C-alpha cells in the first residue's frame, strides 16, 4: 500500500540558489555527490545518483516549487512512480525546505527513515556552507563622476606607520649617528724633499748678498825701510 510522508530541512542558501542547483546537472551532482542529469524544462527527463533515481519534471515554479516524478532502480515494474514536491521558503537568511514524498511503496520506508537526510539534506548543507564561506562576493566598483577631484594616495596603515618613523626623525637619527669628520692633517713632507728645499733657500740667500771686494795686502814695515835705503 503506497503512503506519503513529509520532511523538512534548513539549508544555508537562498531559495533561488537551491532551485538553480537542483535543476542543474553539475550543481545537482556537486550538491549530492552522485552524477545527475537535470533540466529546468517541464516534461524533461531527469536522473540522479548515477542512474539509481529516474523521473520527469512535472511542475516548476522558479525559486519556489519543484515537482518531479521519482522512482528508484528498486521499484518493480508493476509499481507506479512516486512524486516528490519540494517547497522553498526563505526564513531569516536561510531556506526552509519542505519535502513531500507521495505514492511511495510501503516496502521503501528507508527513504523516510534516513535516506533523504543522508543522501540529500546533509550533503546540501555542507555544499552550500562551503560555498558561503569560500566564495566572497566582489565589491561593487565605484565610478568617478566627471569633474570630481581625484582621491589622494591611501594613507599608510597604523602598523606600517609604526614601523616607519617620520622623515624628520630619521634625519635626526642619521645626523646623531654620523661621526664628526676629522680635520685634515697637514701633509708631511718627505726628508728628501725638505733637504732639497733648504738647499734651494740657502742658494737664493747667497745669490742675493753682494760680493765683498778683495782684501788689500799691506806691506810689512821692514820691507819699506830696505827700499828707502836702496834709493839713498
């Protein structure tokens, strides 16, 4: 005897995101972990979990409602398709997903007793949580209006400002650290050069002094007397 059951789950995503991922082949595969073939067209055939589930889109309301026929490979040929109805409702930034599964064969109660939780709801929570934490939305680009002044260069952050002292302080530190330059010591002349300079000075002094006249020789007094006597 077929029966109907209802399950709910809170998914950290918007109704539009869940609706799009459910009806997208890649999104549905990544969301559940099994290969899927999905479509967003009413009447299109669908499959999930590597062909274990097959069905057809019966009714689609964008961002709100998904109705699909649903059967697994365990259904017998005499058993009719079951029907799933997924209703998406946004509550406080998350989505309340309400699943109604009808016309389920009585012997397939495992779908209600953990099948949907482990194969859909838990993987969906993990999938959308990772997307929310790992993918950041790009910041909107602001266009500068005509005639508006250009913004000056960004100021250094407090951390950088603490690491880099002001220019005046740096200059003061450099001048304080700089050692006073020693006065240039007088150049020492080699002994050879000093001797040659002294000789040149003495020569120039000698050249400047006038030459002395030759000294006259005085005759001895005895010699003068003899000459006088001879004359007599």
